[in-house]
């Protein structure tokens, strides 16, 4: 017969995978697809809003293909949520 501690450890292990899956699904629903359009007409589709809090005045984001993009703020025409 397993001890109390062994039962607790087994319960934690059995909850680990479902908890990890639930966390992943919750985080996946939090993304805000965004379109970043530059002055020259180039458009980037991102999974989340770009980071605009850089000290040097650049927008930093990752496009949907996983490429990290960094552009000067004065090159950005619009940043909007995807329809």
C-alpha cells in the first residue's frame, strides 16, 4: 500500500500533463494577430502586438514565419489588429 507522500507525488504527476495542456491552450488564446504596415507599403503579420517600448525608437516583433523584425518607428505607417 503506497504511503501518503507517494500518493501525493502520483497525483501531481497525473495532473502535470493536463495542466500543461490547459496552460498552453489558455496562452494560445491570448495572442492578438496584428498587421504592421510600413511607409513603403510592406506589411508584416505578427502573432502579437509589437514591442514599441525600445529606448532607441524601434519597433521589434516576430512575424508569423518566426523571423525577428526590427524597424525604425518613423518607417511604420500603421499598426492594427488583424480583421
